């Protein structure tokens, strides 16, 4: 009996498609539907229009074909104009990317086939009409990918160019394999593995400082060596001043931003809890073993609930997490400790504890037996300038630290580290309010003297050697330096606190979304070189309180590695900086390492 799928699919698409004439560069409020053979999608020649809302809906030939989008050009006004990419046909579909600036995105794949409620309703009525409701399901719909270009009323730039292809196999086999249409699986080229042939397999260079596992997939490192091919030594000066690839990620573990994590030496592993995959808060614990080069994901019955924008610190070989934003949008105030030797979670502080602050986008550090927490976003969507400490030795009590002098800054998205020799907490960068409803990123360093309980502000005598203003970066202490990496923006903007419920106005849930103009208009200050995602690393001397480098760029033997923010940064063996996850238009799942000279 012949299948009715092609007939029903054709009729249903005729019922549901609404094809508007849409000229490139002048597509305000219109949606262009792209079907048929692989092709290209662009906003057109010249600059895109201001106050634009342009849409392109790419539809695959069948429900077996995935859509793979490859960018050849990208140039939008950083942090103001965005290209949103959805895994489906509406703003309620899973968000794949929110792209801004001129960083060329990696390939993006639509693979969920999610359709809108309107199309589902049409499908139900049509199949009921055919009398075959029990036979047909949503799978008669092809995979779809929605692109939405949003621009404001100010600068308009050149826009984007991209090609799209359809593939029966994951990721079109990543350019490193051949798709078998009968099995829908990739046959990878030599040296490549994974479902989409995007995972480098264990190479011959592994044998220098390690050995390949039995499957030939991973390099198992000898003691004192780390890296994808165990090429980075921990006990010598080789490879110093460079970035090294450690892992491309695990396709079965969701990439994430807004996570929190630490390196725990007893287990020789990097641990990360929670985060945000651009659509939902995560509640798993993931671990990367730097000896076996292997990711693991674990869930526990007694453990923190899913969250993002929280903090994690190392204490006595354990990971302590606090606060963050929960899946329902409320803020947390509980304290948990993961013990790797016991492989369990222990709750140290409860939301009902007296004086427990509810915060997200705050910063934390351990001083002796206390967890210090500063700044952040409050439940009232205000910037906090309060400093708290929590007893880690079982007291479970919170204390608000009242300074004896100086003025603590109200801030969020900042970093904080503890410098033991000077007994000081250093707060750097972040968002700070300029008026009642607007904020700006800063390049300030404020210091809290723990024993004398007063604040001091430092300004560099040589600002040209230091970083520009930033937020959602990371800061760690290595030797006598505060090492700062990453940030989301280079421009100066006005912001106010508002949570966007509609995803097509979404930038990033950890970010503060530009929405209104201050009196006199929306102020844009553009630097000569504008970057949305910073890839530089900076060193702040903790004795001189001066920036001592102009930034080291990612090298990786000529392989480009993208800047990011809202990532996890941790120090291994007192000298190696580990950077995992984060955001660069898409949620990231990789791990890299930098060896400090």
C-alpha cells in the first residue's frame, strides 16, 4: 500500500505556508520561506535596514533531513542588533543562537523538528478529516529553522551571509565523513569520530606523553601531563604563555553558559554544576578527568535544584556552590557542598536560614572558614552593594559585613578573588548603576580589607596596558597576579533591569538587555575595533595594583579559538588556567588551558 505521507505533507504545507514577497534589505515585518534545494540566505546587498524585523524560515525536504547553517559573513552592531536562530518555526522553538558583532559563527544545526501550536492544530484537523488521526504524528513535518534579524534605530551594518544544506546525517558529517542514506549514520574519515565526525580521535602524538585508550578515541595522559594529546607538561616551562586545547566537548552533554565550577586536585578533575543551555536551567554535575580526557555527567537524588548564574568555590578539596537563578525565575539562597571522595552532596545552608541573601550574578570567595559573597542581582532586580559571609564549619549562619570605612560599589556580573598575603578581597569590573534604571560596565578595581573591614578603590597609573571595561568575565589568582579573562562587550551602553519573556528579544538571560533610551536618546559609544566576545587574557599585579600586560591573544598553533563570557575558570596545579563552557553567540561545551609563564 502506498504511503499517504507525500500527499498529506504537500497538502498540509499548502494549508500552512504563508509566503510573503520579501526583498533583501527591506523586509520589515515579513517572513521569507526557503524550500527546495540547498541555497543561501542573506539580508541582501548593502546595509540592513534600521528598526528591522526580518525573518527567514528554512524548511527541509522531509522529516528525515536536518538543516545545517554555515556562515560566510557576519557584521551586526554589537549588543544592539541580533540574528536569532531557532530550532523550529517560531520564537517559542528552542533557541540555537543569538548572534551579534562580527565574529563568524560556527555551523548551526536544526534537528528537533519543533513546530508551532498553530501548525499542530492544522495538522490535527487535517488528519482528522482524513480519518487517520491515529496513524499520523508530528513527524510528517520537516525540520525547520527560523532566522530573525532584529535591528534598532541607530547603526546598521552589512548584515550576514550564510549557506544552508540538508543532510540525513548529524551535522552533515562535519566535513570529515560521508553520510550513509540507508542507515542515516556518518562514516568518518581517518582520525575523526563521533556521531557527526567532529571529534578528533587519539593521534600518534599521544604516544609521547600518554597512550591511546582501547577504542583509540582518547589519549590517556601520564602523570604530569594534560591536554587533548597530553602535550602540556605541568612540571616544566614548556608550552608557557600559550593556550592549549583540552577537549572539544561531549556531544551527549549539553553545552552551557552561566555554570559554576572548580578544579579539585584530589580527584584530578574539573567539576561544573548547572548552567543555562539558552533554553533551560540545568541541574546536572559534569566532571572532566584531566588524566583520562573524559567527560562524565551525573545526577543525584539529594542535590541542588537546576540553576544558573550561581557561584562555586573550592574548600578543602570540595566544591561549594551558592545562590543563582532557578528554573522558575526566582533566586536561590541555599548553600551546597559536593564531596568528590564521597561522591555526594551535602546541604550546608537553607533558604529559610536567617539572613540568607537571595542573589544571582554575584561573586564569592573563601577566606579561612568563611564563604564571602558580594554584590549581585537581588529579587527586586537591583544591584547589591552588600557583603555577606557564611560559616562553613557547620554553623550555617549568615552575617552581613558592615564596613568601617570606604564605599562598597553596587555591582553585578563582576569578579572577586581573595589575596591571602594582603588579606584583601579584590572586586573587579561588572555592571554598575549610573541612574535609577540604567547601568554601565566598568574597569574599576575595589578592594575590601578583611581584617580592618574597609573599602579602597584603585586606579591604574597605566590604563593603556590594562583591559577595557567588562562584565561576566572571570578572575583567578595565579602567583602574585589576578588573571582576568573574557568579557561580553567592548562598548559602553545604558541598560535597565528587565526580564524578557519573549525569546525574540532575548540576548542572554545572564545579560542585561538594552531596552530603553535615556533622556536625549540611546547613547552608542563605539571603539575603533569592536568585539562582542573578548579573547584576551590580562594580568593584574597584586603587589603593585597595576596591569602589567596588554593582553595575550589565543594562539593554539594558529587554530582560532573564540572569545567568550559567562564561562568557568579554575586554576590547576597553581599555574594552569582552565576555561570551560561559556557563551559566544552559542552555548559552549569545550575546555582549554593556558599555562602562565
